[in-house]
């Protein structure tokens, strides 16, 4: 009896979420236009890691909040992670990553960074909205993230998109123990 119930459950519930994931997380690499400039959007792969770390170093004053091993682990988790990169003339200029939790219906943005020369051109806005679109397609309820309390520009971007403050995480960042502002976007209320 348990076996029949398990088969029924997988056919009616589990497989539907798996099918949703396969359908919406199968990103086709393609050209995109952002504010009049052409970029190439692709799913991040292991060979992208050195360039991702380079962007982190450029953005975070020579530091890399995540190391090569952390990114490798994330990129290998294909069923509950999504990482995207933007390229301009074959140069990686921005990336975003998120974790996906089917049980809580939460898409958590783990990191997003734009190379300094390409900031203020709409790339962060585009990437965050791309992740929000994927979360909506997966029928999730919310998108969450943490941001440094000192990063007013990023907070403004997130608020412009619709995120709201959702508490403070004390001493969140490892290297300097800076606090993080937790932010949330309720995507069930987006039309």
C-alpha cells in the first residue's frame, strides 16, 4: 500500500514540481539587450568561476566573499540552484545566483555582482528581475536576499524593484562582521 501511495504522490505532485524546474530552469543561452547595449545571458558553468571571482575582487576591494570551492559546489547543485552570467564581447561583466526551496516556496538570491565599469547600466536590475521571473514561473511565494547595511545603492535597487526590509542579521559578513539587512519580495502580490 505504501508503494502505491508513493507512486501516486510522485505522479501527481513531485513530478509536477520537477517538470516545472526542468521547464523553467533550462535556460537557453541567448543575446539580450539592456538599455540599448547587447549582452549574452548564459547559465553559469564551472569554467566561469575565475571570472566570477575576478568580479568579486573588483567589487569587494580585492576580497572574494565566496571562494572557488564555494562557487564550484553551488554550480554543481543543478536541481536547487540557478546561476546566471552576463557577457559583453566575451567578457563576463555580471552574475547572479540563487537557491530554490520548493518546501518554503522561497527563491533566495545568494549573490549578485556587476563589474565596476558596467555598474549603473541596468545589469543588476535585469538579473534580479530575471530571477524573480523564474521564481514566479516556479510558483514560488517570495524572493529573499541579504545586503550589507552599508550598501545603500544596492538597497535602493532592491527597494525600487519592490523588496522591503525584513529584519537585521547582526555580524553576518565573515570578513568584517558587518550586519546584513534581510529583504523580501512577496511575488504573490505582483500582477
